[in-house]
C-alpha cells in the first residue's frame, strides 16, 4: 500500500523530487498586483483591502468581511466583540491547531474542551450536550478541521437553546461548500492555505453592528478611553490575495481533482478517508501514521500526523474539570495522516 501511495502522489504532482504538504500557490496576477502596490508605495493602507474583502463576500455569501492580519487575530477579535472577558469559559475542541485555544487565552478566558465527532473531526454534539453549559460559558467555538464542516445544525440548536453565541473557526475552509451558514466565522489566509495573502485572516458576519465595532478595534480609530487593536490586513497582503482570488475557480477545480484521486485510492485499499470532499488537506486513517509519515519522507514526500491534543499541552493541561471524555479525539489523533494537497503553479 505504501509503495502505491508514493506512486499516486508522484503521479498527482508529476515529479519524483520533493513534494511539500501544501506549498503556497503563487499565480502571475498575484505577483503583478504586488508590483502595482509596491509602485504606489501604499503598503499598509489602500484600495486592495476593500477589494479583497468584497471578493471574499462574493465567494462566501457573507454580508461583511473584515480582513485581519492572521486567522488568530480574527478569532481573538471576534471573541472580544462577542463579549468574552477574563475567566469566561469558551467551549471548543481539543483536536485543532493550537491557535484556536490561544485566541481564547489571549483574552484571559478559559477553554473548555469537548470531544469531536469521529465522522467530521469537528465538535461532537453529544459531547457538547454532556459538558454542562453553565452561565459562565459565554461562547461556543467549533472548528472545521482540514476543511470538513462541523455539525453546525446540531451545535447551533444547542447554542440557541442556551442563548450562547457561536463563533466558527473555519480557518481551513475557504473552499469547502456551504461552510458559512450565518454564524460569525473566521478564516485564515496563511501561506499553507488554498487562498493565501502571505499572512492574513478574516471575520465573516451578517451583523452590521458587529462589523462596525470590528473595524473600530481593527484600525485603532475608536475613542481614546478604550483599548483598541492593530489587527488589520496590510494593503500589500490584500493585493497578493486579490491576485490569488482571480484563479479561485482553477484552484478549486484542481483541489477537488486531487481529492478525488485520493478518494479512489482509499476505496481501492479499504482505507477510511475522513476528508471525502475537502479541498484543503486530504487525509487517511491508518493503523500507524508515524510509519506512513516516515516512509513517505524517505521518498521525499512531506506528510503529517494529527495535531497534538490541545488539552494535553502545558498551557491548557490543568483545565481538567472543564472537559469531556476525549475518546474520539484520541482515536483520530492516533490514526490520522495528512497528505500532500497543494496546487501546482
């Protein structure tokens, strides 16, 4: 199976040289836009940011897009506007990149960890129900892992019953169909994402008041009696992103074609593929992912095992009385292997 996997990846990327996990896609329009931006000398503030935000709204269906300096700052700012204060609890999942929990910690709030749904790798609805949503729980923060949509219908139902706002960490989901369903949602445009601005993020919302407050915080333009933030996306980053978005349909098509090839391989070899229609990082569940990672690396192919479980990381490991069983989290962590999924320029 491993030899066949190497052959598949070399076939997808048409090379027997090094294949990265997800290399930045840099089309010519992005380079041209950056040159224009540099020529204007408006690198921090300028027209490209608004153009980028408008295009993201067109793609996602959101009424408002607030471009930020990173996915982490998007999450932090969104939590701040939702009213998260020190010692508040924010329910999230342990199987995620640590930035999700870091955003909560940046506001001196406390993450409460729940188990995931093994099928989606997102927040488990049963686990969320079992946690106990006390009055100190001020937000629910599910994550779309590798771009797979969480069970937002079930999560949102529980949130509405308990009158708790939902913030979706969709930092990996820009190309996943239907990922924005109306709840406040954050994106990342880091260099390893399908759409990149080099470094950047965004908040999506349909709430005009939320959007207005976000821009006050973002640009440090509010009254001097409050503390504001400098979290805005730079004009040069937005210029690059606008160029990438010119090729959005091409990127989407290529990534779905790659996903289909992996899916056919998984079916042929009786493997579970928890990312069946996801155009970010394709992944398999295998018995020994470290062995697969080592074999691929010996053949000049980059792969990665599952994210470290956040509830076991030192800054968060003492939060033992505010989490559920992590049975499915541990299973996915112990069996996941992420595979090369980039788009060739």
